[in-house]
């Protein structure tokens, strides 16, 4: 482990920021000037550096490309009301990255290395953090195997990197979703709780089929019975049923979402009943038809809160009631925005100044 982390910094000679209209950017397509990188070899992390954002060379025999040893995180930095920049719950992302690394037989990232590299990078590209309401700097830490070796075994070498991109809202309208009761995102005992690249690759085809039918996303169900809700697309799913905040309980097939944790904490702070348990498609549809399903929404780093307007079930579409300004999803979205911008009290110490 590295105790003192001298990070070599190579600044770009020509920032691209002046070329970017931050008010009109497509999510995930515009990248900031620099990236952080560190190599793992001989059993330790070595040579941390920040360099200009750009392409990198890998062997055609790179084992991540062939055998899927690749993980990532998604997190954000926010412009503060006082002009500073702060990160939202970065240590939670660090801990989850290491949980993913353990599941994928990859080395852990020391906290000091993760946080120092992250903070140095954000400080260097602080002008890329957009100030517009609803905007943020999306941060993508990731790790992948770097052995040039064709053989099914854990790599001996790895690269950990972080790059960033300014983003606006991920979704600009309520979602149409449907229950997926044929294909499976993950199964109990698998790697669904990890942010492993293969989870997302395997979900693309069924997601594309749903999009071709006019839906934005899927409501994934369990692998054995295809009845119990797991996630909503790439987000956790939350329902407000008869005044209760209900969400699927975490398992080895469900990602422990940091936005999910935050939303449930705020609900508890406000005295709302919170239930983390199995939630079946039949329960959701029964509550909807009886007028007891008040809200349904996805939660995740990219979208934060993504309201669901329509649910498809067994070939039919069912519209949810239009939510008013006092709806839980509206209030919790506003509360998170206020905490992240520094305009509200951060009672849980979620924000970390850069």
C-alpha cells in the first residue's frame, strides 16, 4: 500500500472547456481535460498520475476484453452556493468499488489513493463543474485487468482510472417502463450487486427490445420466478404504496445504490414508513388498480430521481396518477438538490469539500 501518494501531474497545454456549451451537452459525451491513472503490479499500486484525457493503448490479448474483469463506479461533484465544489458521499463509492473488486477477484483500492487522486483531479478540472441547477460533474472511477494473456484466471496487473464529464439531466420526462419476465439481469449468488461491466452488457439486448416497443426502461424481475421486482433499468426501484415507501430488499442480485440509501434515509428522517422487502409485480399492479400506488420512480447517480408514468404488464399499459408538487419523489429530489448545492443543512455529512 502507498502511504504517501506523490501524484505526478501533467497539465493539458490546451483546455477544451471554451469549446463546450455546458447548457447543451449530451450525457456522457463531453469529457473534462484530465484523467487520473494508477497501475497495479508486483502486488502493489504504483505511479499515480494525472494526465490529459485521451486514448490509451492495451494489448489485443488484454484479459479484461476477453474475460470481463472490469468494474466501475458512478458519482458526482456539485457546484456549491458559496462557489466551491463538493463530492456527494465519495467514501460510499470507494467502499462499493472495493466490494465489486472483491467479487471480481481484483485488488482493493486504498482509501487514501482513491480520495487523493479524486480530489486532485476535481481541483484541476474544477471549472468543468457546471453551475446550472440540475447539472453536475459526473465522475467515472473504473478498474480493469491489464495482463496480455489468454487464459481464464485473475490478472496479475490492473489499471485504476478516473475521468469526469459535465452533465445535465439524464431523463427529461417521466418514464414508460414494463416488467421483464423472460430475460434476467442477474441471479442470486451472481455478481448483480457489483458494478461489473458484464452486468450491463448482458442487459442491453432485452432493454433494446423494450425500447423498440416504446418503453424507456425495464422493471427487472427475479431469476427464479420472474415475479419479484429487482431494479428499474440501471436504477434501484422505489414505490410509494398507501403512504409507505417500499423498495426491494438488497441481495446478491441487486445493487446497493447510494442514491437509494440517501432517499430511504430522508424518508426515515421525515417519519415515513420504509419497507425494504420483496415486492412482486402482482402487488404493484394490484396497488395500481386499487389506487394505492401513489408513486413509482427509479433512483441512481445518473438520473437521481426518475419518475415512472406508465407500467407495462402482460401486454397492457397502465398509467400512474400524475404526482403533485407535494409528492414524495418531488420533495426528496428537491431535498437532495439542496443538500448537494450547500443550500440546506447536511445533517448526515454526505458532502465532502474538494
